[in-house]
C-alpha cells in the first residue's frame, strides 16, 4: 500500500505556514522537503524490512533463517502488518491530545530505528522485540507526518494537491529503493562471499539487511532534526493549560491491544474472521435502515470499509504469499543475470510511479463522466481478483519447474491498477461522507480496514504450499473466486450505495 500516506485520525489544530512561503522546491513550503526526506527514509526502512520478513522466518536455520512453518510465519507477518496500521489510531490520538505531531514523528522514528537495529542481532528474542518496536514507532510516525504535510498549507492554498503529490513520490521512491538494498545484502551470493572473506558468518547476511533498514530510518531522523526549524510553525502539542484525556487514552490503548490479541487468535480460530464479517454486515444494515441522513452515510462508509478490507486481504499478500512464490517458484533472472527474490517487492512502486499520472489524467479527462466512488471501489476489487486469476495458470505451470518473471510483472500491474482505483478515492470519499463531529472516528475506520485486511492476508497466506502445483492453483483460484463474488455483490450494490451517500459524489 505504497501509493498514499495515511491520514491522522483526528486533524491537529496548528497554525499553518504562511501561504506566501515559497522558498522550497517548486515554490512549495520549505518544510515539505524535510517531511519528504523523512518519509522517504521511513518507507525505505519499512519496506526494506518487510521484503525480507516472511523469507527470513521460513528459511531453514542452516540458511540463516528461523525455520518457521509457513502457517506460523504468515500469522506473525499478518499480526505485525495489522499492528502497524491499528496502532496508527493510538499514535494519532497521542499526538493530537498530548505531545503534538512534530514530537510524535521524532519519537516514532527513534523507536523504529531501535526496532530495526534489534533485528540486526541473531536472536529470536531480539527479532520479536524489533517487530514490536517497529509497529509502535510506525504507529506514532506514520499518521502524524501526513498531518504535518497538510498543516504546511493554509486553507484553500492551491499548492496543497501538488505538495501531497510530491510527498507521495517520496513514499514510492523509498519503497522502490529499499528492497534493492536490503534484498542484496540479505540474499546475494556476492555479499555472502564478501562476509566470508572478512571472516564473518555469511548466514547472518539477513541481519545485515535488517540493519540497513535501520540505517535508512536513522538517515531520515538526521534530516528531520537538522531541518527542524522549517517545521517550527506546525505540529505543536496542545496548550499546556488544556486538560489531557488520560481516561480516553487508556480506552483507545486497551481497545487497540485487545483487538490485536483477538485477531492473533484468528490464526487458530478462523470462526473469529467469519464473526467479524457478520458483525460488519449487521452494522451496515443497522445504519442503512435508520431514517436520518447521517446514519445512511455511515452505512455507506461501512460498505466501503468492507470492500477495502477484502481488497487489502489480497493485495497485502505481496509480502507473504507472492514473496514465497517469487522465492521458490520463479526464475529470478533477467537476460541471464540473477537477482534476489526480494527485489520483486519494488515492482509495485514502479507501476505506481508509471501509472499514477495516467490515472490522474484519465479522471481529469473524464470529468463528470468518470466512475462514481462505489464503482471505482468495484473496479479495485475486480483488478485484484484478476491478479490472482492470473496466478492460477502460473501455479499450474510450476509442475514443470520455475516459471518466467513476466507472470509476476503482470500480477503487480493488475494489483497496482486496482490500488489506484481504490486507495486514493477511498480516503477522499471517507472525508466527504464523515459527519464533522465523527471525522476522527471515520479516519480510524479507514485505518481499521487496512489493519484487518493485512491480518486477513496473513491468515490466507498460511495455506500457501509450493510442493503441489494443483493445490497451489486451487489456493489462488479460491481467493480469486471469493473476491470475484464480493466484486459482483458490490457492483449490484452501487445504486444503493450511491443512494446511501445522500448526494455526496
């Protein structure tokens, strides 16, 4: 999910930088450069580590890994990625009510770096400690750095959209570069040979990759601290005389960690997933048939939530199912030159960089004739379903040996098209539908959809098996079919969903 940053659950009231400040690149506020660099290096660290995570856990101990079974590794992966998004709600609340966005970003970055460096040590204990620290730190940093970007601009400043586009480019640049660096350190024969030449254990190469992710976050922190004066007008903590809502903080923290524990249990008790879906459907119906306009819009929000959750459940298998497929069943070479399987994690960012301008031009060209928000969500589900349909024949071909790389290029293309249909419009639609007094809650719902989708992706990835081509094809087909059914249902609900939106476009 590298195409757009996440918003803060509750906007921070700050004094925006003067709209006359045009001393930055391209006439943008100077602070944008600082936040661009910080976010680029943070995404470098996040995606660099994520590219290695499932591979490291499933590799045998003799190959330097942890030797976990796929089901266990996928469960850990899903819980970790879920926690990153879920704790963003808590991180936004802490910044809004206690320490401010500027300090939250700094503390979050320090905690993230400590987590990556913990994973640089060859120990199961430091491995788990690193995951916990990175999840907590990202929860503090990620929502609040996006809030600070928005705070650089006065209301109505025409530079805002261009500024966020530049910021998005930092996200994708970091996501593109990081697997190339960390993957080479972790998997390449050349680096392992170099370690052996230095008298070091080449099986510890994975930890050099994790350390490189920490170096990336450290560079981001250095840029942030050295240029902190550019952010002097944004991200302030609430006034000292204001009461701090400690009770609410306790409730938000308790709810966040309780949900993480419950969803962790879904690794063993899949009935919890079905119960969660049933609860969501019941909530949609409850609000949809209430007479007031606000309730109907909440029902529309919950429909989008459901669609986004299913979308991320497939899309976020990039770092688990698809990573394992690329490592075990794909010819990872171009023109006779081999490359680390983790480099596949950079392909989505390449497609985003190439296709985002095309989609922007397309929506502008279509104008009022462009698809409605519900239909764009439907298209997002359709393309992510097609990506797994494509993997059915690819899986069958593995019976004869490893398949060519173009299959995965096609998969990432389809998934990126789906992402560009759903992800950017999702945030915009949520903010337009949210009642002003419930804006923070609705932003939290958007985070929750990503969080639960990531966890469901881990649950589904636990059934990945590379030994039997027929079973693997069925694995992809069942998921494609499930999302295909959801696509048809959402398409049928488009008129009703538009009606529930009560005039919001």
